[in-house]
């Protein structure tokens, strides 16, 4: 077992405090968007030795992949750790984006390599040959856009907006054309409407946003009863403030708006266009950084490649419900081979009924945001191991026990556990007085169990 030191990505959309507060450390003073935990070559975690030495987890695995990943995982994934764990904190909206399939990623990467596009070029689409299916588990209220909504819903909001702008204006013509396309239904019409909005000039986006604001204030033309489109108008206001004139503001109206409560999760397959808007969560994905953007960003947008990747089909948000085993294991298993997530909530030895401390107080942290009726797990839980495991201690310190060793993982720290170190048990780490600071929350990621899919 190895303690890890991880890379913090300071993207501009990141929250300045959420990750620091969650993991119990001082904030850096700038945006803290993503904490990467894994072996992706762009930002591999560093293995910290007892003597303070450091080496990349990717290099450690590369030296003996069969010993660290197990024969099956090493063979299936060419000697690489197949998953990447992130703590994600969105202080503002991320770009509208989609991830390619495995076949698309391989072909796109090979084509860009053959064309001699530098790996760090701003207009490069494919950073590696892998796909990037992912999931997000909400630690706080979490807002997202995810997949295309039913077309009649989109027709409704574009009809409202068409009535709110000046008749005969370029804005009116665009909104009216989009409404007509969506009303005909089908993949081709949805693709055409999406393309039309993606190419909308900035002045039209600003005009529609201004008309939407007037409509929300009650000074526009009320085409529908009050409240029927309030959420869509709020989405326009939110995104246009952050990205004025960006066509993604209008593209967003084609998508499902999703509000996750703490403890709820989504999974995102290839071709699903989405954007995280705000909130704190645990994100797990196949180990890749391939992103095709479609708006809400100053970064490169490759419209042709985007259109070739998006799946143009209305889809209900793909929620992910926990599965529970007889061993008190809480598992989130999306339909992907590369990963699954285990949430581990350990009992405070001094806790009373319902997980409250002996004085009856609730600590107010992420661990207290439990779904109604949930009870705490026992004081130790076995970790599901389908090969290697990464463990993150979120609230409180944990002990990782295997037949060969015990490792203390402090709050906010993480560890890599090789495939052969099994069974792995997680326990709360008590202080000298035998108590912990409230319930202990940790997450573990291992390779997905393809037999269960």
C-alpha cells in the first residue's frame, strides 16, 4: 500500500474553498477545480515513500504492472491503471462537452498524431487513445445539464423566447426556425437545431438573454403561464452572466437540467452532451482526458468533430442508484468495465442511534448529508477489490488493513492498494483515547465487475 500526493488543477471555474473545506486544509487562495487521484500521465499521483521520496504512480505501475494491477487488469488495459478518481468543485459552469467512444478516441488520436499536431496544442482534440465514460456522486447540492430533454419541452421554451424578442428580428427568425425544426421530431431535426444554435452569433445570444431577463421580470410577452418556464429562464440568466454571448447559453436549453441532492449520482456514457454547473462531487472515469467542447468556454470548439460524437437522442438523465451487499458495502456500478465506486461510512465508536455523537450533535459536514432513513455502517467494512484500489479519506482518518500491512490514511489523503493486497478492510483511525472525530467517510474505486453488467 502506498500513500499518494495528488495534483490540484486550478481551472478558472473551480471553487476557491470547497475542496479545501472538504479535506480539512487551508485553501490555496486561487480556484481549486479538480483533485486528480490516479496514474494519468498528464497529472499522475506521486507515491510518497517512508523516507519522503516521491515517484509517479504511473512509473511505479509501469515497472511491474502484473504485480500491482493483477494479471487480468494488466492484460485488459495494457499495463495501465484503467480509472481516474477526482474530487470536483464547480464554482461556475464547466464547458458543454461530450466524450468519444473507444473507437472514436483511437481513430482521432491516430489521425492527430499522423497530422503532427503537438500533444499540448490548444486545438488538439484527442490527448490519448482512450474513451472517457464517467460518473459523478454529489457531496453537496449539485447542478448539471445532461443529455437531450424531450423535444416538446425544448419547443416550449424556444416558442416563449421567440415571443419575447422583437418580431422580424434576426433573433426571432433563429428562435422560430429552431422551434420549427424541433417540432418535426427525429434525430436529423435535433441535429439541425443543435447546429443552428451552436453557430448563433454573439449579438443574437445577447439579445435573447436580454429578452429572457425581461420575460423573467414580467415585462415581456407572457406566452405561457407564469412559472412554466422559470427554470429555463434562470438557466439563461445564470449562463449568460458567466459566458455572455456564448452560443452554449442557447444550446443548454436543449438539455435536461438536473439537480442532485447529496448522495445522488449520475453516469455519463460516450456521446452524452453535458455540463456541470455548480457543486462538489466525487467524479470517477476511465483514465482519459479526451474532451470535445460545444460552448460555455473560451477554449477550442471543433464543430465537425463534436457533431460526429454527440448522440442526438432525447434521454432521461441516467441516474445511478447504490447497490448494497450483505457485507455492508455501498456500491455504485455504472455500465462500464473500467471502474466502480464504493462509499464507506464508518461508525464513530462514540456514536449513538442515527450516527449522532454522544452529545446528540450533528457535525454538519458532508458525512451528515445522509439520505432519509440511512443508517451508518459498522466500524469496519471490506473493500470490493476487482484488481487495484484507490482509497480517499474525506472525513476523518482511516486505517487500511491487509494481511501483510496496516496503513494510516489521514483526512484528505489517499492511497493506492495493489491487486494482490487482499482482503482490504477499512476502519476508522482512533486517537489515543480510542475515539474518532465523528463518523468517518471514505471512498474507494476499483475496476468494474464486468460480470455484474
